[in-house]
C-alpha cells in the first residue's frame, strides 16, 4: 500500500484504531455528563463519535478487509467475527437512534429544551423500547469493539514485534 511495508501500515492502523477509543469515551462522557441534550450538545457529541468511527472504519475498509480472506483462520477469524458483531450491534443501536432523533426533532426538543417533557412521553408509546435498543447496541458495540481491539493488538504484537 503506497510503497509502505506491511509492518509500517500495520503500525499506522494500530495507532489510528487506538486513537479512536478516547474519542468514543469522550463522546460518551459528553452525553452522560449533560442533563439537557440540546442540538449543540448532540453535534458536539457526534463530532467525537464520528471521528472515532472514522478512525476505526477507514482502516477496516482500506487495509483489513481486503486482506481478510488471504489470512482467514485462527485469531484472524476471531478478530473479524468480533469486529463484525460490533458493527452489527452498532447498526442495532442506529435503529433506536433514528427513532429518538426523529421524535426529538418533531417536538423541537433540541432547540427548545423542556425539562418537563420526558423522552419516554414523546414520539410513540415505544420510546422506552428504542432507548433500550440504543443502550444495548452502544454497550454491545463497545464491548465487542474492545474484544476485537485486544485480539487485533495481540495479532499485531505476534506478527510484527515478537
């Protein structure tokens, strides 16, 4: 890739993916620490989450995925399985995010925040269901992402440092 050795590209990928985790943590902290989720808070949160997803997904699509079938087996298969499951849970979370976002936009709660309006009372009678899907998907993504990350780092260490 671009005249770089395999070890150099693997190191760059490891650095990029490692750099994504603080973005995820800080993005989550923004939402946990904020009582009033306004449009500005949501956009600020998404800047970190999108950055983290980009730092993880671009190396996945550009370097990991094209090499997958040439090395599929053992730890590589486990790494790919965990990563695929992480992205599946992220897609599961998006089904909740979309419903919550649409309901909050419909009731203008990102701009005219009203403390008396509970999120479970807007949108549909299934809002708690969508919030649960969001939580399960996000926590599942993070757990599986961490497992895939540790397997990937172990593979990197065994392949390039030992």
